[in-house]
C-alpha cells in the first residue's frame, strides 16, 4: 500500500492513477498526516460493492426470518401503487 500526502497526489495524480490501474496498488491519500481517502482499482471497487450487497442481502434475509415477509399486495397498497 502506498501513502501520499494530498498535496503530492494533486501534483502527481496521473502517476497515482497509473500505479493503481496498472500496478494493482492501493493508494491512501493523507491530509495533515491522517488517512483521508483511497484510490483503488475498478476491480477492488467491484469487489467492495459485491461484498456490501452480500451483507445487505444477508441482513434482509435475517430480518425476514425474524419478522416474516409482507405480501406484495400489502406493499402495493401501502405505497399506493
């Protein structure tokens, strides 16, 4: 993992993007010596989004098991569809 000060990243953004896109690195941007943001590859972003979706789905299924599901007819009525 590479750490760059935000000011350095501004001056060398193309290089930082190339390191991520072609070198597979993850770049952490720091401001006042604290981690502020990250530059990650599209593949890493897709993986992160997939993991978030799985967690959301797992939580939804757990809630349905605990509280039961609501019939579609009731949902439509409640939403005035």
